[in-house]
């Protein structure tokens, strides 16, 4: 399973990265790299059955103050 997962990520990188470099899209390449690394971290962790942090808690921590502020404004 790890081999197949590695092949998939290598295929994604081989398909996307040369075009981004050719078009000199450096910010997009940086964003792509960060998101791909996060995806690889979670994918390999899931396959290896490692305990992973829940990304929902991070999203909740970011948006809870914003939603409380909007709720306060609307009430």
C-alpha cells in the first residue's frame, strides 16, 4: 500500500510541478507544495495507522471566534 501511495504522489508531482516551474508560478508552487506535504503526512499516517491530530479542531479554533463575532453583530 505504501508503494502505491508513493506512486500516486510521484505521479501528481510529475504532472503538476513542471508546468508550475515552466510558467514561473512560484506562489502557486509553494501553496501546492505545502498542501501536498500535508496530504502526504495524513495519507502515510493513515496507512501506517499512526495517531493523527484531528484537523477539524484546528478549523474550529480558527472560525469559532469569527462565528461568535458575527453572531454578536446579528443579534
